[in-house]
């Protein structure tokens, strides 16, 4: 069996396990159909509008990583992003499929080259990671005292607050330094060279055969950084605003469940929950892992398990809706291409 086949089987197994664990969490929480029916329609409408604003900010940030001459208008780009994210969120290994799909359509629309697509992807992913790090650090600071007093009960270990804050700060600083190295054209080649020292002969051969492509991507990323210098701060601003708007999703849901949330509570839950989604990136949408983190975080605030179960269920229903919108967008774009 080839390595790629083993990886595919592994990803599928993780996805099945994550989905099974999600179902277990929901059933064990005690959430009922009656509780679901009591959620107001206003809350669902507000949740959708906030999530639409989040997607618009992410799309605007992505657009800033593209040259103005290669940049579609925001409307079509929003549909394209929704289609790509539907693949990313719903399939094992969907990240590769989603990015490849968006790149393919951009090439057809605007003639964007592969090197430019790769450089744009590097830039926007670094931007997302840097803004998420700032988002998580802020959430860890807000909830630091609560994490410190209840770390053992909620996470099964003492000092979780220090680990979360310290690790996220370290990652954030490393990402900023990585962005500086990208601007100098040395980040990717250096990392690729380190991978070339792995003990496996087949891996070293595979890495060596692609060294020229990585060097080209490094060069193009540095060029893009220089060309897009004026777009860098707006890109980070749009992406950062997208993270902040996500706090509104948690606030609306917690309020709709009859709780009395504060913005600090919603910020902490959303930001730290996003960290666990990143940790479980191998599983589509981080299902299972991120949901367990919501249970741990909301228990810090003495939220009943049934309410947490409903919170998680509505969060996932919103994501399922966007996957449906994304797949519909893909069909619409396909018809547009055919006409």
C-alpha cells in the first residue's frame, strides 16, 4: 500500500472517530428536541448574518493577497471562497482540495500563475495564523484567572492557563519572524533543507526533486510581499476583524440559550475554541476535538451540559449550512464556466 493511501485511510479513520465522538458528546449532554425548538428564529437569523460578515472579512483579506489586476470583485470571490471552504470543511484532507479548487478557478478567471497562487496562499495563511494567535492570546488573558482556578477540573491538569498563553505567544512570535523571513526570500528553502535531513532515503529523494519548486515559491513569495506591502496591513486588518466578529456568534448563541453572557466570556470561549480546532486540523472541521473544548471551556462558566450541547449543535448546524451554500456555489460556478 502506498504512503498516500495510508494517509487517506488514516484521515478517514480520524474523521469517523471525530464524528462518533461528536455524536457521543451531544447524546451525553442531555440536549432535547424541546430545547432546540425554543431557540428563537431571530437568533438563527442573527447567527447567519454574523457568519456572513465573518466570511466577507476573510474573503476581503484573501483578495488583498492578490494583485489588483488579478483580483475578482468581492461577490464572485465570496462564492468561490464558500465553495473551496466547503471542500476543506467536509472532506478528509480537504484543505488541499479546497485550495486547489480555488486556485484552478482563479487561473481560469484571471490567468493567475501557479507561482503567484502559491505565494498568495503562503501570505494569506501566515496572515490568518498571526491574527489567530493574537486572538487566542487575548482570549487566554481574559480567561487567565478562571483557567488558573479551574484548570485541573476542566482540563485534567494544573497550569493549563500558562501552557495555553505561553505556547500561543511563542507560536505568534515565530509566525511574525517567519513572515519577516518570507519577505527576505529565505523561509521556505530553509525549512525544506531541514526536511531533507530526515533519515528516510525515499523522503530525501522526494524532497530533493522538488527543491527548485520550493526555491521558486520562496522567491515569488518575497516578491509578492514587496509588491503587496501596501496591502499587508489591510489584509491583516480584515482577517483580524473576521476573528473578532466570530465572538458575536458565541454571544448570540449563549444569549439565545437563556444565559447572561459577557463579551469577555464569549471572546474567551470563541478564541480558545478556535485554538483547539487548529490542533485537530487533521479532522474535517476539527469535529469532536473542538466540540470537547467547548464543553471544557463553558463548564468553567458553570454552563449546564445540556446548554453546552445545544450551543455546540447550533455551531455545527451553522457550519453545515455554509457547506451547503459552498456546494451550491460550486454548482453555480460550474454552470457559469460552461455557459
